[in-house]
């Protein structure tokens, strides 16, 4: 503290010091400001092994929704939605319910996701063959016809992304 004696610097009232500490911690953590894509919510409870996911906490309360070209989606997936083995939550450059980075080959991850979705009570309506860019899309439905999910497994640079759009027409557990 330039221009202050050491004695003056030590005379900060304890309450002011506490407020300063709270302000510094809050500033370092940041607030939940708007983002281009929803922050992925960590989930678990799938038949596949899960890792500890980096972003957020389990989606235990009803999340917000986002309008997309695909339809209205939840901004998270429920705890029972399958998570790819070893996946970690990542930010997506598009509106999705959740995005994970997973290890392995896209075809292998897509096959595992189909099996995990079916084990979790989803019916696979379609699973694409690999597109030219190596990505695959899985369309699934559970319960009512409007309760659907679309899972895209896509190579992006040195990562394999698993992007989930979870229809807001699905009842939140």
C-alpha cells in the first residue's frame, strides 16, 4: 500500500477485511452471466461408468429451456441420462442440453450410447451411418412421442464430442 505506513495498513477493521475477502472470492468465481450456449450440467446414474464431470452439479431441479432449430430443449439432462464412459463436461459452441468430451472412436461411442439409451428405457428411432466428417446422430424416444433426445457423436479436432438435445416435452423427473 504505497504512501501508507505499516501501522496504518494494519488498522483495517475486521468487518471491512471480511467484506473485502467475500468480494474477492465472489469476483474470482464469477456470476452465472449469459452464454452463447447453455452451461452443461453434470449427470450420472447411467448404466455406463461415469467420471466426475467438470461443469456444474447434478441437475436435480427443473432447469431452464432453450429454443433451437431442433425444438425446445432442457438446458440439462436428468440424473438417469446415460453418460459416455470417461466423459467430461465441456462447453459447446451450439445450444445443447449437455456436451461431453469422450475418448475412443465415434462409431464405438455411438454404439455404446445406443445400448445405454435402450438400457435406460429409450427406444432408438434411428442411428445414422457415419457422415463424411465422421459424426453420427442417434434419435431416441421414451414414453410419449414428444419425449425425445438427439445424441450427436462428432469428432472435433482432437476430441470426440457427445452433444445431447433433450426435449423439453419430456417430463422432468
